[in-house]
């Protein structure tokens, strides 16, 4: 997980090389002054950008821990459906923090999607709803925690830097600095989980011992890098709610992948719950789509 979060650090030398080759005369004569080149192409003062990256990089890393840890007892499709409850939290936080105007239609969408999420949480593993200590239910709640933290990340990012970070150079530099922040956290987290006295938190250190495992890890790192850059850009250039709603496409896609690769079967409650999640998100976006069409 930390390996993936550290991957965006490669963006910084790429941005530096680009401006060394195609930037201004000052950039081309900068030598190896990476910080100087990056500073000149950041719309936000570099010291402030570093502080923002330190906070948001660490916060996103912690939220992703709940996401990764929950997959031990979740199907991919169920995890995607639960994670897509993020727009529910985004909408509520947008009303409170960003002062977005509330509406009955959007509130109905929130309630509909939340009912769907709870159905998936309870029935995604064929769980008995009366068994509240079932591992799959606990994993579902961990995924729900990750969704809530992810929503807070999106809304807070839009609140703090939405009006300033509107150019691609600043966005890429911010993403790269978040990768830098993840490196020391990687070592701290490794020591914590290796030395943890709690068996449920213990994780061994090491890389996959097969070629296929290493290939999957490499693919995961590349995919995370693309996802993180696109996520940050989307939050700033659109809105947290629209970004979260876009993730709802992972519900049917992950269901198809789970069925194809893992031959997973789903209860009707889980299928209905996934449908309600998507229906709720559709209700959230319906008004925005109509407004865009009229405009």
C-alpha cells in the first residue's frame, strides 16, 4: 500500500525534466535546481504546497489503510459498492463545509444510496445480519470508514486549495510531494505493523515471492499513480460530488471482474443493494445534469 502511495514521487523529476527542456530560459539554465524550477511553476507558494501535501498525503494514506485491510474479508464487487458510499458523505460535508444548497431530490438520493450500502455491508458475504461480529461485516464497516475519510479528503482539498490550484503544473507538483510524504510514513508504518503486539494488526515485511505477484504489484503501483493524479485533478477542476459519483462505475465493472476471474456469486440482497447505490447516485446527479443541459 505504502509502495503505491510513494509512486507519485516520480512525477517530480518528470516535471523538472520537462521544464528543463521546454521551459523558459531561466528553467533551461537551472542546472539541477529541482526546487527552484518547481517553485517557479507552482501557483501556490512552495512552502505552503509542501504543508498541504504533508497533511493530505498522510490523511489519504491512512484512509487507504482501511481500504486495503478490509479486502481480506470482502469481495472486490462488495468493496467497490461500499466504497461508493463516499458521495453520501461528500454531499453532507459539501452542504456543511462548502455551503452547497440542499435539495429534497439530492437528500432522497443520499438516503437511497445509503440503504443500498447497508444491504451490501450486511449481505455481501452471505452474512447472517444477526451476526454482528462476522468478519465480512466488520470488513464492510472498515471499508465504510475508508469511504468517509475519502469524502473528507475530497471536500477539504476543494475547500483549502480549490481556488488556487487550478493549473496542471501545480496539481502535478502537489501529487509528487504527496508521494514524498508517503516515504517516511512507509518506514514508520512498517515498524509499527511488524512490531505490533496485536495479531490482527501484524503484517510481515517483504515483496511477493512469485513473478506473477511482482507483476501484479507493478501494475497496482502504475494504476494507483494514474488514479491519484486523475482524482486530484478531478476534485479541483469539477467538484468533490461529481468526482465521487464518477467512481460509481466501479460497481458494475468490479462485479463483472469478480464473476469472471473469481467466479463469485452474489446474493439478491447484494445485487439490489448495488442497484440502490447507483440509483441514489443517479438521483444526486440528475439535477446537475439537467442544469448543464439547459445551460
